[in-house]
C-alpha cells in the first residue's frame, strides 16, 4: 500500500470534519494512476464497512465524491481507460451493504460513464438492491440529467425498479425529464400507462388514509417519523406519476388524476391540476386558478400556468411581485429543515426599494410577518421574501424595519474582505485587538463579557460578545467607532452575538451603499 492510500484509509477512521482534506490527498486524486484507484477500492474492501450510525460513514461519502470528481476530469479529457472497473465498483457497492447511506455515489460513478457495460451493471444493482434513501436514487441517476446517452440502454428495463418505493419517483422523474426535453420520441413508459394509473390510485389512497387518520387503524405500530416518511415519499411519487400520465397523453387515464386533485395536500392538487390541463381538461385550469391563492404552492402554480399557456386563468393579484415574494417565503418555511409546513398566517410587513448586496440597482424588498397556530401560544416571526428568502430561529419581531433588512443583508453578504473568526481561534494580532475591545467594554460598564466572534468588514474590525449591563443581559458588537448593544427582552429565542453581528454588517453595507449613491 502506497503512502497516499494509507493516509486516505487513516482519514476514513477519523471523526468527520468540515475542513478540507489535506492538500496532498486532494492532489493525489487528481494525478494518481488508474491502477492506484483500483488498488484503493481493493483496500477499502479490506476495511470494516461503516454502519449508518457511524459518523465515519461521512468520510466514505467524501472519498466517493473525490472519485466522482476525478472521473469527471478523465471523461472530459476523453481518457481511453477509466478506473476503477465496473466490476470493482459493483463489488464495493455490495460490500457496503443495503443499509449504507453513501453507496449511491458508486452508482453515480457508473451513470456518469454512460457506456453500455456501466449502464447494464447500474440497472442490475438498482433493480436488485437500490440505495436506502429516495435522495440516494436521485443522486445516482442525476448524471443522466446532465448529458445524453443511448436511452434504449436504460428504458424500459429501468422501470423494473418501480417495485421499490424508494426508487420509483426518481426513475419516473428521469423518464419525464427526457420526454419533456424531446430526447425520446415518446414517453418510455407509454406501454405501462395502466400500471402507472393503478400505482397513482394506490398512492392517493395511502395519502388519503394518512389525512383522515385511518392508517393508524391498519398499521398500529407506525411512528410519527414513519408517517412523515410515507408522506414525503408519497408526495414525490404522486407528483411524478401525475406528470408521467400527462406526458404519455392518454385522456382515458384522468380518473386517478381527479382522485389526486381531491387530496388535501396542495402540492399534489397542483400537480394533478397541471396534468389535467396538459390533457385538455378544463377542470385543471379552474383548480390552478384557485390554488394560486395559497402562498405555499403559488410559485409552482404560476410556473405550470405559464408553461401550459393558462396564465390568464390566474388572478393578477396572485402574479404580482409581492405575491411571488410571499409564495417564495411560504415555500421556504415549509421546507423540512426550516419549519416543515406552511405558516397558518402570512401578511406583508414592509415593502420598500433598497440597494441590496449583489445587485447594481435598487431592489423591491419584501418583509412578511408569519404565524403558526398549532395549539398553545401562536409562534410568530418575520422573514424576507425578496430579493432573498430567509427566516430565523431568533425572535425578530422587536427589530425595527431598518434593522430587519440589515440583519438579512448581513446574513447573506459574501465578499473576500468580509469574514469572521471564532473568538476562541484568533491569531496573535486579532487577539490583541479583541482583548482591547473587551477592556473598553468593561470600562463602559459591561460585565461578564464573553467574546464569541471577531469580524473583518473591509478596513473595519469588530468583536461580538455576550455581556451584562446592570441587571440586563444582552449582546454587544464593538468596533473602533462605537458600541452596538441589544438587551435581551426575553430569553426565549433570544438574540445571539452572531445575530447582533449580522445587523452590524448590514448597517455597514447600507451605509456604504448610501455613500456610493451620493
């Protein structure tokens, strides 16, 4: 085993880090011989395969991403030999086992090659033992979205994997994509339209049973997580099926689409309505017009209405800049990693034209106040819908409008001369400045000063801390020109030192914009 491979194997066993791997390792991947890549795959199979619960599995995924990047370079250079071999990748895929959350990247390596041997092995693995997650199948097939291949190598055989719920939506999405792009003369699943209709009816029935709660009577051991997973998979599959049936163009298959349109979930209603419009059914246009009132699906509805030539069916107030910004924020809030569902109430908080980072001209900026009423005290906050879409876990409802815009602008601004460092990890020069700032704060009457972040904003330097002033706790930002203090009104969703620094950065940005405008 050469030194570089030994170093890589050692990295795999280390706790995962957000830092880049050593330059020597990254350089090795870009310049190693093909036989060394094969040797690496062989050595990997001599290790203990990581379990999904092992944090080290992340490192394996990182390794496979390096292999993808190297292969991408080799393919662009039209290298006559590509390594590892198809057989070696297949063996490593099976070695990692069905529970692996990173082995889908090996399928992406096969898909990226797009030759008959690689596609044949990819199909076999997908049909027999697909990745464990829906997103993994989508990533495995994603290279086909970026470059053409002989689609007859993929379809219709790939449809044999539709029996795996985890794979079905990604497979249909790919077949829908190549049909919409005109890469094939007709939808690859045209001969399977009856099967697709039955599958859609089954998914709709399952989602309906979740909506009315009857699923708990037939599957008593379902956890909330199980139900959420079923909903997410069902929505993705129902959407792909609606699109596929519409692209196939069989007007006799509208019954399942009408059933889907009767579900409470607005995303599926929109997909079913758009499919009906594509098939020339007037009820679809009417439903799209009604759905435009709902902010969380408004952007999707407008996109479909424009694509299908029925934008005139949508009321003008739902096509305005404000309506689109409201829809953008509602969609953002509904993301699983944000709030997980649309707000129960959403209303305009401010609309003004302001210069914004990344834009030459002043932009229409929209703030919205949103509310979630899910029992108990309503949860309220403020987010921005344009020209950026952002929300916060911090309670922003007491901020002034100017500071709200400063907060969001400071949070997203990106420039090589604007950056931050943890106060625990400063170089000697920054440490001297941070110590001086802490002393100035104590002299100004602040106690229990705890440094959090040291920031650089062009020629300015600043320190963000938590502190106490009298009997009030809060957060402070200090630079050479002054002190910015925010007292904690409540400890629930309280402002952090980094939040204060976002406002500081945003204020500096807007000051610079005003100076330039003069």
